[in-house]
C-alpha cells in the first residue's frame, strides 16, 4: 500500500507547488479531499494488515484440522472389517457377519430377523450366482 501514500504525497506536493491558498473555498476543498484520501489509505493499510493476520490464523487452523482429520480417519481405517452374507438355518434370511467370526467355530451369532442364537458352523455362506 506504499504507492497510495506516495500518490497522496504527490498530490500534497502539487497543492503546495501550485501555491493553492488554504483560505479559499477551492483550496479548502482540495486539502479536505487530500486529507480524506490519506484517511482512506490508512484504513486500507489497516485492513490489509488484519487480512494478513487472518490468513495466517486460518492457515494455522487448517493445519490443525488436517492433523485432526488424519488422526480420526486413520483410526477408522484400522477398524474396517470385511463382511460376508450368510443365511440363517432357522429362518433362511440373509445377514451380514464379520468374516473373522466365521473362523471361530465355537462362536455364536444372533440372527437379527428371528432372534435365534446360531452356532457359526451351522450358517450357510450366501453366494450370489448372478455376480459372475
């Protein structure tokens, strides 16, 4: 914003060089306009400073948020399970079961449809023939 101050100084120099009298109506108007321009330049300079500080602050918040997102989403990726559709031997409805549970033959699951407790070794893994 330095160029605004240079231009205002140039205008002040013109007023002084042209020996414009501050006591005339025109002279007072020109001096008031130059003073107003200087106030505008000060306000713009203050806004630019505030904007720069806000940019820095938002950048820091963005970095912090990225770290939080990485922490949250990295943890979720560790918790992902593969599911397999199995058929309940009692009601013959399909349900999704974590594939790791099927490895434990002593495990039991509860059918969400008929609420029967079923041993994992009794369920039938559902295979869709239409997928081929």
